[in-house]
């Protein structure tokens, strides 16, 4: 099982604070059945430091005992607009064309016009866009059809496993269930910031199924 969204890199964002915490998270991931991880530190203020994040990846990789790790980023839409779309060429999953995009949790339905424009441009550059935790976005919580539109555009939707306990903002369980019922998710990921988040991943995998070829990932 590949975990495609994880804040396991040491000391670069609000996930693992140091290498010891990173390795503890890695052991928790293994216990949960994870067999490979895409490391996706935040590409948003105040955390983003491209070189430091790559250095942290190499440090973890050197201590991971051969466990399969891949570098990626969780790219906030506003930060991508600030950096410029050409930065997509540096922020996709290393070795693949997958691109993990985070929207604003406070976005209104009208903001999705801009989001969709960006997604089309990313797709035009050859990227497969994965939308991080759509259950967290207020506009989608009010209107699930916004998520359906993203899926119809060819986006893959990724649930963050903490929805089983209410989610990061405390109101994600019901919208996540609605998205599962409509078969809109392609992935469940840990979005792990600490070891206990892998318990949530085990619980989510045991009780929910995603759609298509990526079922139960």
C-alpha cells in the first residue's frame, strides 16, 4: 500500500520535528500496512524551503533501511500562483507526473473557477492532478457537486484518513462519507503529521473503499 500524502520529513513543516520522530512515524506506517511513502511537505507559507526539504528527504532516506520513499510536495494553490506555474516542474512527485494540489479550506464556490483554470493548465503541462482532502473545503462541504466537477475534469480525489475522527478542522466526517457514497475518491492517504495518524489510516482502510484501480490505497 502506497501512502501518497505524508508529512514525515524531519524539521521542515508541521509534521515530524526531527529524525527520531520521522523514524517513529515510519515504523507506525509499516504497522499500518504501508509499503511505500510519497513524502509531501507543505508548499505554503511559512514552511516552504525547497532545498531544505530535499535535504530532509535525503536524510530520511539514508536512515530508512531501504524502505521505498518518493519525494513530492503538497502544493497550496495560492503558493503556486505566487511562485508561478513553471514551478510545477519542480513540485510534482519525483519520477512521476502526479501533482498533489491543496485548495483553501475557506474557499467559496466562486473560487473554483480559478481552481479549475489552474487544473486545466497543469493538465496541459502533462500532470495528473490529485486534490488533497476535498472533504476539508467549506465549499465542497456545502455542495458536493463541486467535487464531482473536479473528478469529471480528470482529477483524482484524496481523502485524509483523519476524517474518521472528524478531521483536522473537526467537521470532515460527514462530507467525506458523502464523497465515498458517490464513489468520488481515488485515494485514502494518511496525511500523517504524527504517529497516531497511521491508526486513523488503518481504521479508514478497514471501513471505506475508494473507486477504480486505486481501491483501498
